[in-house]
C-alpha cells in the first residue's frame, strides 16, 4: 500500500510538472502574439518606434519563465530541498551565481542601453564590420538578430554589439550617397570621361536629386564628379550618386559600372591595367614595370 501511494505521488508530481510547463509555454505564446498584435497597431496609430515594444515582449517571456522556475522549485520536494541547501551556503551560491550570470547580466544591461539610447531600431539597416550588414529584425534581452542580404540571421550578444562602431543607414533618413570611383588612363580625355559617367548616371531610374536648394539655385550638376587622386597608372574619378535607400545605391553603383564600361569601350576611354615591358640585352631578359 505504501509503495502504491509513493508511486501515485510520483506520477502525480510528474503530471503536475508537465502541466506547469505547458501552462507557462502556452501563456508565453498567447501573451507574445497578443502583445505583438497590440504593439504593431499602437505603433502605427501613434507613429512610434516598435523597438521598445519588441524588447518589452521579450522581457515578459523572461519573467514568465522565471516565475515558472520558482513554481517548479517550490512544487518539487527534491528541488526545494536543493535550493534550501544552496541558500544556506549563500556565500558560495552568490559567488557561483555571479560568475555564471556575469555575461547574462551584461547582455541585459546592454539591451536596456540599446532601448534607451537607440543607436539602432528594429527595421534599421546597419553595418557592423566588413562582413556583417543587414536589417535589425529583433532585440531580445540577450542578443540582437540581424537579417543579412542572404536572408540569414546573424545573432550577436548585446554586450558585443554595444561595443562596436555601428553604421546606421536609416536612423534619421534612408537617402544614401554612394561614392563610386572610376579609373582612366593618363592618356584618356578626362572631360569626356566625366561627361560619360554623368550621362549614364542621370538616366538611371534609381538616381535621385540629392542637391540642396542652394546647389539647385547655383545650377550645380545632379551628379558631382571630381578627380580625387593620381594612382600609379590611373587617374581616379569619384562620382557622388544619390539613391532613396542604401540597397538602391548599391544597385545603382553596380549598374553604372556595367554601362560606363560599355561607353568607355565604345568611345575610346581606356581603363588602365598593369603593363610589363621586356627589354632584351645581350641575350638576357630583364623585366621592368612601367
């Protein structure tokens, strides 16, 4: 009879644990869906940033599972006894907890700072380094999710992203200036090359007028092209191309490289490449770079 009672109690305990976990998961899912719908509607009506709402939604999930952990510890006698033993040796427990949660608390604090100071928001196009560029998709208590141009998610801890230099293309406005360089040979006609680049740029549908009112009144050209330097074998021309968004600026640059190359070939503008002249003296070959 005693064994049967213990067996029943153990089964009851496992069922209770499963029920508590199921309720927590279901409650978290319902709250997240409800909050997401409510916050999206509220953000559209109030015309506010949804970043703080996304962070709050993730914070609610953290609180729910924290409460669930406490309920499980109180419900399961073995866990309750273990927790009492750990709290009895509070010094050791505090040291272990401090070491284990140092990085976690750092990420949480960094996430709060991101929410307060807003170096980027959900939906912003940001660049962290030479390889990480994409749209901010979510900001959680622990990490930030970035969707790159390959439709992959880059997950970066908040403490790491807070310590990096961030290039934000949409924090105030999306209009972007793409500085695009073209190299021509020293024997080519600079004025003609500038004219070709300007004509090809101005007829592209993604180009926008980035001039100020003063520049328009002064009749400055829509595409500014300057000679920026003399390289070893080329004169470098730099064109300032304006587009409505960063991705459009990239498309504009790529298309312009293609169309300008075809115009250069057709109109005799040489794009330089490395040359080597070989002198033959006394039957021996000596090579020298030009």
